[in-house]
C-alpha cells in the first residue's frame, strides 16, 4: 500500500468505485476541484457516484487520503489517464459560480505534488507534462479556477523538491495586473503627444547652416531644428518647402540665410516619434521621405 506521509486516511476505500491495482506506471497527477465547499461530503458521495480520487485537500490545507496510490481511482473520465495518474481533489472556498480555492489549499497541493513527484521520479513538475487539469482528459469544467493555478502549484512543488519551503513568488496573471510600461518619452515628445495631440506648427524664421543639391533636389540643414547628428538623407529640408526671407526673390538659400516654412506647409501632424534620438518625424505632401527633427527644438521654435 502507498499513501503519502502528508495525508491522513479519511473514509479510506469505504466506497466501491475504484479498481484494485494498476495497468500502468504512475507518470502524472490530475488536478480536480470538488465543486463544493462541503469538504466532509467526500468520499461519502462516492458510494452512490461512480467516481473517486486518491486525495482531497481542505480549505485549511488538510490532506486526506481516500484511495491507495497502488489502486486505480476513477477521476479522470479516461481509463488510460486513470491507470497512469494520481488524482487530487480540492475543496472549494466558495460555491457556484466562482468556485474559489483557498491559498492554503493551493500551498498544500504543492506539497503533495512535490511528494508524489519525488516518490515516482517525475523530475521537475511541469504543467501539461506531468501535472494536468481534469479538463485535459475529458470535457469538463473541472478543475475550475485551479486550471490557472497549475503553474503556481508546479513552481512551489519544484521549490520544495529543490529543498525550499515552497514560498516562491508567483507572477500575478497579466490579465488582472497589466505590467506598467516604463514611460521613456522625453518631456517634449510627451507634450506633443499628450498636450498637442501630435500637432505641430512652426511659423517663425530659422537660419540655415548650408544648402546643397542632394538626392536630386536642393535641401537645407539647420541647427535650429535638426536632430544631432544629422544627415542629408534623414534631415535635409527641401528648399521647395521654404521661403528665403533674406532674399527679395525668396529663393537664393545662401549658407546662413534666414528662411521660414511656406504657408501651407508650416503646420501639420507628426507622423512618427523616435524616443531614442528624441526626434519627431514629419511627412510633407509631395515628398517621399520622412524628415526627422529634434523634438526639443521643434517644440520650442515659434
Ligand atoms: Zn475533476
């Protein structure tokens, strides 16, 4: 006979619905919930119901043994699974529809799982490899909320197997506590996004550093707006967007000239942000490539 040293016998094999012996070697544990808060109703209910399990854990963490591990309990709804598994029932803390499970029940379950895993040489306890919910073997709502606790039970069991006390931190489910994303935006990008709804406007003058024909068009670079370091490819402003206010004809674009964006292209919506370089990307109608500007300069410029 094999019974865990963590368990006390309770109504032990006092019901007819289990099978003497086993067809297979034990290589897995199947987790159930009782779907009742009445811990003491088990195993008496198995006198009439054609079911059974090896163990049951109460709301306070008590572990009861109902069937010898060397015998086959009827819990998985699947003969193959019954033959090769040990079934553990868990009493519920609340009834329908939530069927909550007490933390003490989960912690005791981890201890029992660790004990079984060690005695049968499972190695590490891994959900869906050697620790299964009842629902893996038959269509059932069992084990209710315990289905989402398999990893916690496994983590704690593995800690116990490794010599710990099972008090390992368990990651909260992402659905209930979304991880706070770190805000790495600069103050300027935040202001563009949160205050100005991604809109920009630059109607004031700025000074060009240099003007060259690059990529088949005349472009300027300006220290007043460009991100540093800058390049003709990413940061050049086509002269077609600008008016040279130093030149009565508005189009000589000498180095050091004072210029402004033409009416019609001096405001718009920011198309992209780059937090790493603190830059804002602007598309101008008629020009294929985005032009990147320093977010601080772009925000501050009149
Ligand atoms: Zn079940």
